C-alpha cells in the first residue's frame, strides 16, 4: 500500500505533491554574488527530477552585507532576483516546490573577518570564538524590515514560500529565543514571551509584506537538549502563539549549535529520527502541519512516521545527497536500489571543515552532477577489477552502469574489504548499508563477481582485460620501534576481525586516531572482566581528522576512568610487557601490559601492480592501493576512473 508520505500535503496556500522535503544544507557550492550558480542548480535540479516534494535551499541572508559563510545566497538587486526566477522556473518544471531558508546570520556571520563585530541578542563568543555585539533597540526595526524585504523578494523570485530559521540557539532569531544566549534586560529578554517577541514581530512584518497566502515554515528546536535551554514544554506553549502570527507549518529540529552539534546533524551513536518524540508532541499541540528533520535516512522509516500519524511530513538532508532519486525509487518500491546514507558525515560535513565543497562517500557525484554523470559508453570494453573492497565494488558498479563487461576478483569469500571491519566497533554498524547496497547493485547489473579468487599474472592474462583496475587495498603498518616482533604483534585489524580476543587485562593501544579510538570502544564493549586501556598518540590531539559530529560523542564516551589517554607521546621501544615512551620530550617506562595493540595506519598493497605494470601500462591503482585514505577518496577515485576510462 502506498505510504501517505507520497501523497499531497497542503501548507497554507501551497500544495506539495508529496510530504518529502529537502533540508537546507550549506555545502560550499555557493557563489560570491549570492545567486544560484551552475553547480548548485544542477545539484538541486537532480533532486527535483528525483521526485522531492519541496526543496528548502541553503540559508539565504536577508542582509547581503552580513553573509553566513564566505559565500551566501542573497538577493542583491533586481538582476539577482531575475536570476532566481529563472532557477525556480526550472525547478517547477518537475512539479517540485522550492522555498529559501531566509535568515539574518547575526552571531554566525563571518562579518568579523571584515572588521564588523557580528550582532546577537547579547554579548557572547560565537562558534568561531569571536565576540558578538548586542543588537540595540534602535537597530531592531531595520532588521525586521530586512526580513520582510527578503521574504517579499523571495516571492518576486518565484519561490513558493519561505522557511524562517529560529532553531539551535543559532543565528539572530535563535539567539533571541534561547535563554542560553539571550541575557537582555529589556522587553526582548527575560521571559519566554519576551524572548519570542522579535520572532513574532518578524512574522507580522513578513505577512504584511507578502500577504497571508505566502506560506511561512518555521524551523525550531523541539528541545535544545540543555538544562539552560528551551524545553519541549516551552515550545508547546509557543506553537499556538506562533500560529496566530502566521506560521503555516513547523519543521522540528533539536539541539544547539555550539554545545549539541551532534544533535543537529546526528551521526554515529545517535538514534534514527532523533527529533521525532518532540515533533510528535508538537504535532498534537499544533493545528498546522508539523514536519521533522534529523537522521531520517531509511525510506520505510520515513513512511512510518507519516503513516502512524506522528508527523505530517519528513525533511531529508543527507539521504538526498546520497541518492537524489530517493523519492522516485520509493514510489517504485525499489527500496534496495536507494543509495544509502550511513550517517558518517565524512563527505557532507568533513569536507566542509577542510574548506572543500561537500561530497558523499556513496555518491561522489553530489555537487558534480554533470561532471560525474554515468552515461552509456560509446564502445563497451572488458574491464577487470582486482579487489572487492568498497572502492573496487563502486568501480565495478560505475563501469557496469556505463554498459561495460565487468569482472570483479576478490581473494576472500565475501566482498567489502576493510569496510567490514569498519562496521564492527560500537555505533558503526550503519556503515554495512554501503556493502549491502553495492552487492545488490552488482547483482542487478550482472557483474561477474568471482570470490575466493587470488589474482595473479596468469589469472589476469586469461581474462584479457581492455581496462585493468587494481583496488588491492592496504596492509597495516607497525611502527619502526626496537623490540616489536612482527610475528607476535597484535594489530587493530586482528582485534576487530576476532582473530585476537582480549576479554580484559591491562592494554596499551598505540595510536590515537580514529581506529585507535574505535579499538578502545570495541574493547570496552567486549570486555568480560577487569580492563584498563592506555592509549598513546604522538600528536597533540586524540581523534584528529574525525568529523566533529562523530568526534564529540566519541570523546564523551571515552572519558571514563578505565581509559587513560596520553597525547604528545611517542613509542620508543618495547620489551615484553614493558614499553618506553617519549612524552613531551621526557622518556618514561611503563610496565605490566598484558596486550599491546598497534593502530598505526596502513601502507598500500601494490605488489600485484608492480608485477603487472610493464605488461599492462594502462593499469590503474585506486583507493588504498594508491594512497591509504578514507572510503570517500576510494569511491571518488572509482567513479572518476569509470568516467575517464569508460
């Protein structure tokens, strides 16, 4: 039976063809002039073609001189409004509605880098550790009018409504609404009604400028999940008040930007539908539609939320980065064919923290829709891929989509490679979705998968490949330290695979990167007796390189008496159960370890490539066989190779 999620939903005067909304996400695709460039346009058009009911764009600043990020959407002049009109017309061709998330960035503006202190409800340090300036009473009417003009310009630009951002104790309206930020002593501070005054005045001004038939969706935190913040009861009280001021629907998020960022973009260790309990309670309090965001990345679960009456619609973010055709596939009942979001945040959040445009592990074409389009090949070729890890599987899929004859060789009895180990630590099982999806795709595309097949020169020659891809992965490294016996040393992979079982004891983990942290969590989860872990890391930070939304909860879980973490500590030698380290320039010896586990990285496994490179000069190395990195790089290289050579 068709889910109600796929039926029409009416929000004010706007009728959406289905109740699937695309969340606003800042992905680093924005243009300096504030308009929608070709990259952004192709990105959103792909999701419109994919069946989404309504797209909510990235944050659009109501003040072009107060950008949210370095480049921020905004309406600068009549020419930019006309440009947006051309864009919204294209989205409407697919029957999809589109609304901008309009906001005054306030404390989150990068204006400080231009010598202008960011404004907020009160004085505090923003997420960039910059001091904010409290908005004066005299400035407030002008700010309200900027919101009204921004909404009016959105209407002129062909948008179907707007979303107003007031969540997460974040940006200007959020900083006024939250007692965590608002320390004012005038009529905009103190009580909940006072803190909501600016929001209500903005809503009134928007309705006056745009009329009652231009719907406003309000994004707010159902709970800020902090003892200092707004509670669910506060929001239940506000819902009817905000409805009277013109809110046509509520989008329920949760958490706060600084203290609870892992609740805003929930990743590993967070339950699916993290904001559903608050949204369901607010749905009962509201007389207008309530939609919910927050780790809703499974199609059946999304349908269940609407069919069970908990909410009226769902807001998908990363799930639509992973697969722009999520809705169309759901309509067709092709649940297994949906490229899954595994809540890793490696491409969508992690790349942004590196100042790179956002990407996606399972869909590297996100933000590169035209560049990495898998079109039919003019001349099908025989492609042989060695290595059935995630890189090899993604490469086989991409070549097969293009119409090539593909043979995938894997020496083990199952596909997945290192990704199978990555699924084992606590809170990481979601990563298995990538393997399940790619296995399904290889079967659907009739890829010739040969397991338990060790590739050598004879096997490769017998297959006569026209294209040869080597995705042979990597091997764990041991540090070049006196006293380590390579035959006896225990590595992180051996522990995760179950080859070495450690039920308790006094354990040293060498390496405090992501794998070292995962080993600590795994050992604590598996222990069957007394266990103490000492983790040493040469760098000054534990978990360096982890995505912040995963690192924050990981560090909270590792902060326990049974785990001692030492930074700036280098292993110098090993002597049985004793080790010598250099810690901040001073050598120390620690003894009595029952086990030493090495989580010290990996080196490329390229022996086969070195053997074949003269016979097959066109052979291509991808993934860890080229350079050990994360799955993001492996899959990206796989798809790029299929596009380039196919």
